[in-house]
C-alpha cells in the first residue's frame, strides 16, 4: 500500500510541472505586447526621420534595441525554461533550431538572463546619458541608475564566478 501511495505521489509531483505551461503562454502574450510597442515606436519615428537630430535618432534606435533585447530575454526564458522544467520541444533536425536549445543548463540560462539584464540596464543608462542636454536630468537619478547598473554587473560576474567555481569543484571531486 505504501509503495502504491508513494508511486501516486511521485507521479503527481512529476505531472505538476505542467502547471508552468500557462506561465509560458503568458510570456508569449508579453512578447506580442513588446512587438506592438516596438512597431508603434518604429512607425512613430519614421515621419521624423528626415528632421531628427543624430542624438534623437540614436535614442530612438536604443529604445528599439532595448525592446529587442527584452524580447530575446523573454524568448530564451520561454524556450529554455519550458525545455528544462516542463517537456522537451520536438524540433530535432529542424534547420532553424537554435544551437543552445536542449543544451542550456539552468546555470547557463541564469547567465543568459544576467547578460540580458546587464545589456538592457546598460542601454537604459546610455539613453539617460544621451538625453543629457535635451531635457533636465536629475543628478540623483543618474547616480542611482549608475549604481543599479553596476549592481547588475557585479551580480552577473559573481554569479558566473560562483558557477565556474562550483563546476570546477565538482570536476575535482569526481575525478
């Protein structure tokens, strides 16, 4: 009887991974929202293209780049998260299958997330710096944006270092 109860419990635990599927559907919807904002931002810039200054053009492009990086981040989380925690995606042999799919570990996913967050934060900071002179920028806000970006960088580096040391330690203990 206990064996049967244990088997039922373990089967239910394993099946519970499917509770994550609606989260990934929600992230697909968030990706569509970013697409709408991207298109709206791009189309809004087109009529101004012949008259905008270089600084304004760079700020608009940085905004588009920021949206693209955020979309990439969402896609990586959707694909790698689904494959890591829910089910393998049957795309074996498909010519467009990204090389990292099916090979990204949780540690690798975490590092991709940190790298994307640092890149997005860096673009936000660059946009803030680029905006200096066009509109008043509070030095206090600039200081905090720089500190937060630096915190993201340090977190990413420490996480990478921790993963490296952990992998190195597990190799030396097993071999």
